[in-house]
C-alpha cells in the first residue's frame, strides 16, 4: 500500500517536471494563521505548484526580523496537509537541512547570501548527501557566475540528482530601478552552461516592489525560463519582511492570467521557414561584423606601432570620448540603446588596448 510520503514524493516529481513551475507563498512565516490562510487562498486559485515560506531569514543588519525559526515548520507541514501541495523552504546550514527534512519539506532552496560562500554551500551539500530531494540554488548576490556554477557542482558532486537554478538578480551599486539588477545575460549564460536544468525567475527580489513584477515575470517567460517564484501575503503592507514586493494570492492569480506564456519551439512550417531565412541573414551579418572587427584591430596594431615609435601613451581620453559621443548619436538614429553602445564600444576599446599593449611590449 502506498504511503502518504510516497504519494507526496511522486507529486513533487510531477511538479518538478512541470513547465512552468509556479512557486509562491510569504516571504516569511510569521504566524500559523498567516501561513495557513496564505496557503489556502493560494491553493484556491489553482495556479500554484509548490508552497514556499521563509523560516530562517538571513538579513543584512542585526535587529531585523530573521525568521520565526524551526517552530514555523509544523505550520508549513499543516498547510501541506490541508492543501495537498508540496512545500519548500530556504536552508543555509546543515541544521536547517536536518530540521526541514524532519518535517518532510519536499524541496529546498539555497539563498543568494549562502551561494556566495563556498564553505556554506558545501556544508548544505554534505547534509544532503544521499537525500533524494529537489534543490534550487539562487545566484550569488554579486555577479559571479563561477560561484553559482560552483554551488551547482557541489550539489551534484554529493549526489543530488534534481538541481535547479533561481535567478533573483544581482546587487549593483547605483542601481535605482530594481532592488537587484536582473543582468539577464548572466542567467542566459547559465542556461547555456547547464542545458536542460530548470531555471526559475524570482521577480520579487529583482524588483523589490509590486509595480515591476508583471513586466519582469513576462521578460523571464520570453527568455524561456522554466517557472516563477513569487512572494504572496494575506496583508502585504503589514508583512514583517519585504512588504513592498509582496502581493495577495488573488493579485498573484490575476498577474499569472495576464502573462503570455510562450514556447521555445513550434511545428508550424511557415514559422520554421521564415525563422530559418532570418537567421541565415543574421549569420551573414555576423560574419561581416567579425571581418570588420578583425580589420579594425589590424589598424589598431598600426596605431600601436606609431605610438611606440613616438613614445605616446596607449590611452587617449579625448579621442575615446569623441568616439563614444559620435557612436551615441549614430546609435540613437539606428534604434540602438546608449547602454548597448557603451558595452559594445567598451569591449572593442579593451581589445584595441590589448592589441596596442602587445605592440608596445614586443
């Protein structure tokens, strides 16, 4: 006879393979009533696959609410029993893992502040050795893909078979639009490194406010992310943590309904033919760009020789500013953003400097 634990494990496996995978619940478990009401209202929407709640909360400064602790785990267990939905919590230590498993938590995630520390990730990984449970790992706070990759590899090395990634944005000095800058090119690179591994977006921590949640969620869908983890609360404005980025379960359901869910592929012949034609055009243009860039660097080599022979420095600030301003004006007319022009020309400039530096020191 199948036990309840076996049945829930099979359900969790089904949810893990589902696309999109939708995870929601409060930033923090505050009271048993709050957890139960949030869970039941989420379950009523019929749109949530896994219930989440923060039990242990790593905070930037002392004195802030750092989570209710282990006593909140029975509340989540009760919510699972009432709703029939799997549950997930964040873990940062071996003790967290042990306590979560004791209360039959179905999925775990490692937070950004833990991912940044290889010793902490290894401690969690060691506690999961031999445990058959899905584990998601958030990107580190700083934009370091090697730390993120290392965290994944540590989990895989101890035998965790079901590993996924959560993109929650990166801390960026001077960033004003987002709480954590999305830097979309970084999770895209992780998708390239780990093809087939689930990648979930956490719009709550990227945005830090309710206003941008839908647009960031849609962007992740358009980039072929595999799901969304979003914070919900029965009374968001009075939440004990991260109040500004939480929404009610009902608003969450409305937002999901408004999103346009896209697919990576289609069997439509007209689409496939048109896309193949356009991609071939891009391939030709990419070839031309590479050829032109190669020619540009050959000229940079010649400039380096002249500078070397005349004892002139490589960096010419006035000339560089002139090039950038001209590129901004031209790019605006061509529909290219200033941000893109800056990154593009910075890369070209750095390569040019490297070429000239090789000439100078040859």
